């Protein structure tokens, strides 16, 4: 029996999250951001700088507020970062001398800044800010929190894409590019277009930049790379508007740009590959066309929401590039040679969620999580492949808490395809005892459960449940055919995969009480939860989170509905409404007998709350056992980055519902 205590809901407040590790130019130090939830139940993050040969962290920022994006200048003299001192403030650029002293504010722009990138000569910082087309700020403006509150005005909508789950209703402001000059201490605004721009990198001579943007209109789901001459501010398109291309980085000699992307052959299920663009001829070549692996990070968890990706990083000699790739539940670190040869550098049962490479010193710093560790920094020697752990941010917490190790399961679906997943045993597990079990289903659907820390899964295990989770077809990590296989077939073989996995868990673990099964999931996992309870009664209780219930209405109300519906179901409202209805759980609501908890954020524009409303009303009108909880000021990211008090409330509802319906009183 373990002497450690069980994981609790409030342990979210005890977990330190390490983000954005960055190496100094000499490789002697690295910076990172430590995020946590403070005593006032607010997110706080601070900047730390630490030696790469010692394990003693040095905190460089203090107090409340949030820090992000630390970046060393190439000459090793400066560290720039982004910070907002309060929840109301917009994040701004701050500069620290590595010789010591106070941080110097560089910007005070009314709409804030993000994504700082140093020029190779260390004289300028490229960054992103926002403003409307042709309304470039003429000067830096002070934040004015005392501005008189205006009465709400009518929202005039003329664009197809007029709202975003991340930003809410769009106000006409666009993500624009700007540069801060350390010599003149002035900001130069580079763009003033009615498009969103994302900065990527500088040319080796610091005269050009690469950025990505969609300049083809809202109905064209593309992202192109552009090359801009700083002197003229003239942009040249490098790609052909036939796909999604991003994160462009110049080769050391400036003749090529490496990037991530795809040509949307399988719409949103297309694997991200490594590409090269010839700067002069504009020839576009896929380096990894024969490697059936999704590049970048497909793993999902619930303690961090998104993470900056530096893109493919060139080696010093320009002969290979460093990337992460996601396969069979793991995100690993690789070198890809220009020939297409893949070199494994850091491989294992883990989740590499962040990386920075110092090619001159042949070092990489990695942010790595596992099912039993929320995340730490590791230093990797790129030549010897030696790895050393640099931090232990959660050492004290992990010494007190029993975190469950997952056990792997591979089984066959009804058509012979393999399904891969895991089981967490409950806290204090005893052989011969019967336990209720919960099937968890991830969102996406093109994402991946894997070997990363997941608080919700650990919490359910701590509360006495066997926790079953898998990657049914449609998931990343198992090649292009597998991830594409659910498109046009939602509720078909993906459903069969989940039922086969459940059967395999029951067969392997006689300790699971087959009469006390629960099922839950969010987004696509919410859709599938709805589908499952409308097609089988084998589950005694269910909880559907930020779900889809009606594809017909989803088409017009989701921020992505107008293209995602056709991408995933194969049609849209005006072409074949009957097909959308066939794949809608709402159609089968009369079959639902399983008690169903419905949790949804009021400000969810990805899967809008009306999806939950329709389901709840239909169930309640028919006298079914259901409970509907709406979370104010919460969008689709509630479980990962929503207000902490609402995250606690959500977990309390979830665990309370299953405790009520699945636990047998002794």
C-alpha cells in the first residue's frame, strides 16, 4: 500500500508548469517560464534563468502577472520577454541586460505584443501586435484603465469569419508585424493590411523577414509564407496558396527556407511535413514525403494550452533540421537530413512539448513531460545524444502524491485494425477488488492521447476509478491512413474502435465492474460520448463536455463550422442536410437511457453552447436523467486554460456525477 496521498482537484494549484525553455548563445545558461495558480486562484508565471551544468534555479521576475516568450539576443547581451503585470494590462516587451539591472519596458502599445524574434545582428526585435487596416498607431500609447466605459454598440458583420473561440467577436483588428530598434528605441510598423500576420524568422543578414498569412479570403483555408524586405516593406509570396505553410526558418546561407506544412490532401487530417522553399526559384520540396509521421506535437493534456514552436531549426552546416514528431502516443525529438534520412535524437515514452537548439554549441534544451511528471527541462548533446535533467519543478509535490503509471493496451477492432491505448489503475488498487471504470475520449478528433501528464485522468484514478483512454482511428500518431479514416464516418468505425478497446480492457482487467462503466469526453470526445449513449446502453453514466450534438446547426454557428463540417462529415448544410442529420447524435436522442451530464462554456465559439441546449431540452422534454451546467466567461479551452475557479467547478461536477451513478455503496 502506498503511503502517499491521492491526487485532488485542488492539486492543479500545486503543479508547476515549465514552459518555453531557451538556450543562451554560449550554451552556458537557459531561461524558462514557470507557471502556476496562485492563492487568489489566478494564473501567475515568472522568468527563471539557470546554468546548464547546475540544478539551482534563479528567479528573475516576481509578483503577480504573467511572463512569456523569453528570448536571448544572439550576441548574448540581452534577454527580451513579454509580460503583463495585471490581468487588465496588455502584454508588453521588456528588456533585461544579462549583466544585471532592472528590466526596461520597450513598448506600451494599446493592443499589446507577442512573439518576439531577435534579428541575427541583435539590433532589432520583430514582434506581433494588432490594429485595424490603415490605422497604424503613430506613436506608442499609454494604457488608460480610466477610460470612460462606452455603451455596447451594434456588431456589424460583413466577413464570413467574424468570430473566434480564442478572441470572441472580431473587432476588425488584425495581427500585424512591427520591429523595435534598440539603437533608435523606436517601433516601426511593417504591415497595415486586412490580414492576420504571424512572424517566423529573419534572414542571416538581418535585412529580410519571413512571415505567414492567409491573404486569399476567409473561404480559402490556407496559410502562405511571405518574404519581406525591411527597407521597402514589400512582400513576396513564396508558396502557392494550395495548403498550410508556417514556421519558416532561413538556412545558414540564406538560400533556402525550411517550414512545416501540408497541401491539405486530407483536409484537416493531413499530416504536417517538413518542406524546403528555394528563396530564388520559389521551388517547394517536401523533405519528409516518405515518412508517415506527423511532425510537431499532437499530444494533448490539461495543464498547458498550446506551446510556442520554433519551427524546423537548421544545423550549423545547413545539412539537417531539428524537429519534433508525434508517433504512437509519444512526441520525440529528431534530426531530418536534407536527403530525408531521419535521425533519432531523443526517443522514449514521453512528450517533448518544447525545444530550443543552439547549433554552434551542439546543444538542445527540451521541455519534457511524462504521465507521472508535469514537465521539466533537459539538456541534450546533439553529438553524443547524452541527456541530463536540469530541473525538478514538482519534486516536492511528487514526493507527497501518488501518481498512477499507465499500462499499455493494444487490441484489434472489429475490422482487424489495431487500437492503442492505456489504463490507469485506481489509487490504492487491490487485486481481487471490483472497481468502476471510465472511458475517456479525446477531442480533435485529429489529436493524440499519449505519455504526458493529464491531471483529469489522474484525478479520476485517485477517486477510485479504472481510467481507460485510447486513440481510435482519426487520431494522430499512427500514419496518414489512420488519421484520415474517421472523416465522413463519424460514429462508424471510430465508435467500433472505442467499443473494441473497452472490451479489451474488460478482458484484461477482471477487476473492472462491467456493470459500473462511465464514458466522457470533450469536443469530438463530447460528440462521441453523445453518439455512444444514443447507440448503446452499456454505460451506466456519461458526461459530455463542450460537445457537438447537431451538425446541421453547427455548420452556421461554430467559428469553424463553414469549412470543418465539410472537411469532417463530407458535406455541408446546403448540399446534403440529411447526411449531417444522419451523423448527429440529436437524431437518436430517443434512444438515450444513460444518465447524461452536460457541461459547456457560455463563450465557446468552437462548439457553441446551443449544441448543449438542444441536447438538454430534448432529453429533459422526454423525462430523461440529465443535468446541464453552463460556465460563464468560459470558451472551448475551459479544461486547459479557463479561469481556475471554473476549472475546479467543472471537475467537481464531473467527479460528483460519476460518484453518484457509478459507485456502489458498501
